C-alpha cells in the first residue's frame, strides 16, 4: 500500500470508528450490543461474537441482525453518568424495538463497562444510584429477551447459577440485595463470563484475561445463544446448531499475561469512579426510563471510594482497536451486518509480559499494560 493510500485510510478511520447502528428490521433475532470503555461501536474485539451468532442462525434459515446500545464511553469521562445513559437508552431501544417487532427474539450482550450497562438494562439500578429497576421480565419486552451475556462485568457477582469459567466464584464490586434480585429475574437466560485473572470482574492481575473472552469463547457462546432461541422455535429444531455445553472452568489456552498490582476487593457500598476531570456526557438521545418504580436498595452504591480496578478500567486506553479496524474492515464496508462464517479476528493481547511491583505508579501501568477495553 502506498503512502498516499495509507494516509487516506488514516483520514477515514475516525468515521469508521464512530459508526453506530441504531436500527434493525424485524428479523427473527436481534442482538443489542453494549461496548466497553473507550471502544468504538462495532469494534474488532466484540464484533466476532455478533458475526458468529448471526452466521449460525443463517445456516438454519433464521434471520439475524444487531443494534448498538447508544452511550458515551469516552476514556476518563464520568463513569456513573455513562452507565446511567447506557441503561436508559438501552431500555428505551429494546422496549421500542419490541413494540415494533413483537415476534423478534432479543439477545442482550455487554462487555466490560458495557456489561455493567447490560446488567442495569435487565435489573437496574441504571448507574451508580437508582435510575430504574430495569426491564420487567414479565413485560412484553422482557419476555422477548431470549438470551443475555455479560463479559468481564464490572458488577460481576460471585457464585450465581449463570456464572461460567474460572472466575465464577470471584467478585470485586458485586450486586447485592434488590439489585441482584432484579437481575436474577433473567437467570434462566443469562450467562456471565468472568476469568479468575481478570482485574475488572474478579480482582485478578492478568490483563489478558479481560481482553481475550471473545477469542476463547465466541464459538461456544454463540452456540448457546442459538440453542436458547431454538428452544423457543420448535420448527427450527431439525436444523439447529450443535448443542452448547458449559465452558470449562479454566480456558485451555490463555495468552501470556501482564501482571498488575491491584487493591483488595471493595465493599458493596463502593462505586465506580466518576473518571478524571473529563466531562463527556455522550451523544445518546434515548429517553427510556425503564419499568417499575421500586426505590433504591439500601445497598445502592455511592460515588465515593472508587476501587483501583475501576480507575484502571477508565484510565487504560483501548488496546488493538485500530489494528483490527485496519485488518477486518475494508473502506468499502458499511456498518450494516452481513452474515458470514464465524472466523475469529486475530486478537493478540499484550505482546510481552512485564512484571510490575506493587509500588509501580498508575501512569507507568498505563504505558506498560495498554488498554483494558
């Protein structure tokens, strides 16, 4: 590629990264995706799951599409406000879509900060204080949600029946009381992926464990989604995808890790940080307020006492996003999804292991470890 072509490609990357998909036709299945902190919409890390899932549905003649949950994920922005925005918009988007397409099956999928958003869409509180009680599971929109997946969730809670892989018994900033009870309305259609070394969901010190979920588990997770929806569509059972099994507690191959020093897990009264002085509030225009009117739980988190893990989530820049845009998104592509084979994108995490002592400064960690989301 000539220098001129490379320069032209760099010039359009911001437009590609900013693309978001806020509409979908009344397909058989529609996936609502909530991305991680500082990640573009339809990014190279999480998109393989959407592609693989829709490709498996296409093989059995089931139509599939996706929509982005609209919210600001600016690095260093006000975390609680960002999550509240995502929860409000996600509730509004899903409720509106269900009203338009009542026969469509809905999948809710969220990664990292987006997993926090996805959990709040389902069960509230919709940020770091009470905003809503989520989508009522007995409502029309709630009944349309056939599967939900949380990956590296900021609010991962230990020992829940839907937890899978090695961090199932770990937690950092768990849901408790009414917040957990509301989320657990969806336990029969929910999976929470948390690796033991993940600093965000398990308080571990292995950055790669937070980055590699979609490399390791996309095939299994997409088959699980197909199986859940096929249970609701008897006519498709004869051509359904292979049955999904629960993933093993330890991944068969975890890439070389980078060790971080992290603080002990905080109590449930601690909340994610409001970020640095950045004031990004996002461009989302959704206005859904969710269903239900329950008051805030006594365990509702406050804005003080932010643990180091969430400062890490907000401060570390995105890793490998641009290489995957360059490698996997030609200039002629559009943000509209075209089902294709579930080939995973190459996702090389931290290239060289670096040990950091407990005294290593946060800024040095940012330079050494790269991004989390």
